[in-house]
C-alpha cells in the first residue's frame, strides 16, 4: 500500500507527478459536491486578531478555498494556521500560504495568499508562489463527463492583486506578463479560477465581448486596467463569472475610478 506523499509545508513549490500517489490524494472537486470559493482584501494579517477574524469569516461562510490580498506578509515559505475562536464546538483550522517579495517586504506593501479548509488542504497537489501580487494552487478533483463516467479535473486557483490604474504602464505590463505566465502553468484539463483584486472596471460588455461574460455588468467607464483584464481573459478563454448573476445595486461596486470633471466616457 502506498501512502500519500508527505509535502513539507515550508517547501516553495510542492508537486505531485506520480499517478499512484496522485490517486491516493483525496479530491476536492467532485460531482454533485458543493465547493465554496471566496476572495477578500484583508488589509493586513500581521496581527493574531486579524488572522482569527479571517478564520471566523471562512468558517461562518463555509469557504473551502479563499484567495486573499494585502496580507503584508511576504515570506513565501510561511504557512499560517488560522483557527476561529469557537466556544461551542471544535474550531475549523484553515491553512494559509502566502507569497511575497523582498522589495514589497521592505515597504510593508501587498502580499497575497490562498487559505484552504481542511478538506482542501488534503487535496493540495501544488503550491506556486510568484511574488507579492501573484500565487496559485492546484487541487485534486474529478468531474462527471457522462452519467456513468467521472474523469480527473484538477482545480487551478490563481490569487491576483493588480497594481492600481494610476500605476506606471511598465509596472502594469510586468504584472500582466507574470499573470499570463502563471496561467500557462495550468494544464489543459484543469478547471481554472482566477480571483483577485484587479483594481479594474470593465463596464457593460459589447456584443463582440459577450462571450467573455454575462449580461449583468455595470454601466460605468472602462479603465485601462479593465481593458487589460478583458484582453487577458480573451487570450486565455476565461469568463467574467460575476457578470452572470444579478446583484442588488449596493453590491455591484466596491470602487469607482476618479473621473475628471466634464470628462466623457472612453
């Protein structure tokens, strides 16, 4: 009997290539099984109280995979165990991996990560830290392609934190180049979820862009970051999932770009 491979939690990248050990790792993505994925800008996780607050939110919303930004924690070898303070039952212990860079660490900026529930942690195949704005995980799973047949489909989750729209073009170019490179690490059979704080506004999609999203976009000015994000999604076959659902008006926007007085739409 082959036991699941032991993956050091401090390793920079964990990969599982052998099919026998791969089969021994429990799958997270399963037919007829709900999977909750979240995305938060946490502002900072440097304090224990802030970590406990995140754990409480993840537990209350039953989130399995959550990407976070602005952790202000930059050590990619760091693995943080988040435990929700709970008096009446056994608390759920989430595992948070963070990605960063020395430059950002010196300024106390950015920092991204991905938090996994216990069952998601068991399904972890690969952890890919890039820098203080990008990281990803690959999780084992299966999907049903026919009534009587399931096939392996891993879940490839990207955590992204884009430079603001007013950042220099070369900074934004570098971010989207790295993001494109990271997306290319996903296998053709992977189910890709790209979540993050993109500091972008795409507005309503035109008829030519309708294949990129749903019909519930916001009537708003499109920003430069919005154009870049649309192009990235077009190049990689991604879909704006949040535009496929109707939300209350107060839940549509968390940010609006600054617009010059008397400026018309782009």
